[in-house]
C-alpha cells in the first residue's frame, strides 16, 4: 500500500511514515522504518552542511582548508574528505539548536527556498541536456563499460 492510500484511510495531518507502518503492519517494521527515516534525514542534513561548508571555504579562498591542513593535518582515507571539516559540525549544531527551540521558518521563506530548488534542478537538467553526447549511448565501448562495479560506490 502506498502512503497516499494510508493517508486517505487515517486522516491525520503531518503523519510520519512510522505511524502509517505501525497502524498497518505492526511495531517491528515501524521501528525499522522510523530508524531508517532518521538515518535518511541525518545523511541529507550532513550532506547539505558539508556542501555549505565547502562553498563557504571556496568563498574565503580556501583559508579554512589551508589552516586545517597546516595545524591538524590531512586524512589519508579514500572514502573520507581529505581534511576534517570544522564548519559543518557548527552548522549542524546551529540547525539542531534552532529546531529544538521550535523555530519554524515563515511560509514565504519556505516557498522561496522551494522555488529556488526547482529552478536549480531545471537549470541543471537543461545544461546537462546540452552537454549530452549521444554517441556514448550507442557505442558499447563507452556506455557502461565497467559494468555495475563502475557505478557502485564499493
């Protein structure tokens, strides 16, 4: 069953997927859905904080990167960033503090933010379509040449 059908059956505003699964399937699957939802939110917020920190560092002409590299050092793991990020945890703590005290952005700010996100996605799609090379799609030497291992993260 999809969440739309469940929402029609149990009319609650802002219901969490945990509640839908709890009401239909039971407590154990709902527990997993709740934790997976939390992990998904944490990963998304961490990615946004890291991207914001990188952009902020680029605006400052990589002063944070250079200071961190000189005083703390670098990380030699291929799965991690090359240096510890000092701004992203600060951004995460600031966001958590605002959320914990009950701050909700005004409707206009949310509407502007969502509009900017949609415009950015459209812009990225259009620019990507202009740079598409259709010869890669028909040639087996270029398209998916390394198989699933070439696109997986492992």
